[in-house]
C-alpha cells in the first residue's frame, strides 16, 4: 500500500485518522498497532513473522539488561545479552538480504581462481523494510545496554515504536529514545502541527509525483542503454540525482507530515543536501537518521577518531562501505560506499590546506560558497551514477563515456530536467535562507496566496505527474 496509492489516500489514512481521534490515549496506541500491522501485511502477511521475532527478542533482551543493571550484575552478562541482540538481528538481515549475494560472489571468486563451482541460490523473498526496522530495533537494545534508555513497560508500546506505519517502510530511522516517550505520553495535536503536517504532506507528494515520477523514465532509459554516449550519461545522472532526492525526501516529508497530524514528531531526515559544501556536510544533510545511526552505533564503536589518523580513516571507510552495503546486496552499493568514504577521508586530510587557500586568495565569501556547493554537487552526482548502475561493467562504461560529456548531449532532455527541478530549486533556496517550514510564513507569501500555491501543487501532482512509481527506498 503505497503512500501515493488511491487505497492509502482515500481509504486507509482517512479511516485511521477518524478512529484515532475518537479514542483515548491507550486505545489510540492499540489501534495504531493494529493499523500498522494491516498496513505492513498488505504487502505480504508472512513478513510480519520476522518483524515480530525481531521486536520480541529485543524487548526481552532489553528487560534482561535492565534487570542486570539494577542488580549490579556482571558486565560480561550484559555484553553477552547485547551481542545476542546484535548477532540475531544482523543474522536475520543477512540471511534475507545478503545470502544469495555472498553465494554468488564466492562462486565468482572461486571460478576466477580456476575452480569449477555449481551455484545454487535460494529463492528468498526480501521482507519489506527489514533494513530499517532492524536498525531501529538494534538502537533500542544498545541504548538500554549503554544506560541511555529505560526499556518500555509493555511490549505493545515498544512494538508500536518500531511498527508505526508512517516511518516503517523507508524511515526516517527513529531512535527509541525519541519515539518511545511520544508513544507513552498522551499526545495533543496543535493547530501549528496540523498546518505544518499538511504542508509537508502536500510538498512531499509534489516532489514524489511531479518531480521524481516524471524524471524516472529519463533516468531509466539512459541506464538501460548498453552503450550510452557521454551526453546521455550526463542527462541520465542528472535525472536520477533529482529523482532520488524527490522520491526519498518526498516519502520522508509525507511520513513526517502524517506523524505531525497525529501528534508525533519525527527527526529531520533531509536538510537541503544539494546545498552541502563538502562531503562531511553532505552526510549531515542526506538521510540524516541513517548517517547518525552509523556514526553512533558503528563508527564510534569501532573507535571513532580515537587512536590516531590511520584508525580514523580506517573507521570512516569501514562505516561508509557497510553503509553502502546496507542499501543493497550488490557490488555497486559497496563501491558507492567506498567512494563516499574516500571523499570523507580526502576532505579530512585536505581541510587545513583548503582553509589556508581561502585565506590566501581574497575572493568574496559568496563566491567561495558557490564554488564549494557546485563542486560537492558534481561529486554527489557521480556518486549517484555508482548507486544507480546495475553492474560494475556499466560503471566503467559510463565513467569512460563521461570523458566527453558533450557527445550526444540532448539539450531538450536537459531542459525537461530543468523544468521539473525549477520549483524544487526555488523552494529549497527559500528554505536554505529562512528555514524548512518558516519560508511559508514569509511576507512575500501572504496568507491569501497560500491556497493558490497549494492548489498549484495539487494540480501539478494530479494532472502533470508522471506514471506512478514505487518509492526507490522500498527495495532497501
């Protein structure tokens, strides 16, 4: 049941909101658990089983960790418990998502070494959202182990924190420490939350349906060609750059908007990432909930920036490579993670020299800022080529073609991309200058004009939107 489906918009969501507001707090939570189960089971009810196993195990382990902490039990016991949670969750994720990938990769290596191998892959169906809810459940047990969170009093409250339907399928990844208190306490929705929530929902649908769904065919056409020219690659990469941002940030905005009108507040997941000035800044702006999860639970656990330069770079590379692999069981995702890890390491090494260069060359600050944003945008676009490619051979072929980006360049396609991206660029610039939601309260946008703007977005989404596409991150 997609957010942009008729079933969700005109049946599921209205019914959920009406019933939700008719119930008191405890019954609201129970109802949301049932509604979220129905939402998730609409893909395949069997996928509820691994979800129940994950959450049930982590709820039990968190209780044991709390009891051990109160009884001042041995640290070794608590470590054993948290490792049971980590290994169990990652084993489940590894089996469903990476089993065939590792079988095929091992077979390819053995074949290259001269061994005759007969490959038998398993017919495994990937449960929807397993990467997201695995990380959410893991953060719960790890935070309880670290003493940063007390476990939930009841399983169903914890289950709702993991299963709550707006964020379940594609995030933002919610920490139990931020979402559980909102589950446990009575929620009151203010008028401002309703206004902001409806704005986020409308803007999210606009980005998804008008921007992403219209650009998807352009990107798909280029990446399906066996030998595209440099100009075609340029067009395809630019189309996918705006498509994936409109698609993923659109989903996040819809999820945050729905949560707001129910009295929940989700963490910000995108903060104008294409205005980033360097690789570190990009990961503070793109998929913020994932990058913070990787920082707090992987990078810091590896040692972070303690232990000297070599270990810092090693930890950065491991974190980013595993972050790339989290996105999908394919070598192009590993390469994408390696690429961004290398960018982070290079930027960390060159930062002092770049700062001295800026001080030595008396250019206006605005010009330096423009140069930084433009250069980071170019590097980000190339990263999306690695992400979108379907094989390493395609990566090599497209990268080689980009040595002549004007060959076969279709200016009409570039104009089409610019046409669809222009509203996004204008709004994002206003957000950059004035804040994510504050820009709609600027004097240049009087109250009488807002209904016209929303009507325009609604018209563009309904009548000018592309062929409905599934959200890109549903596959992860």
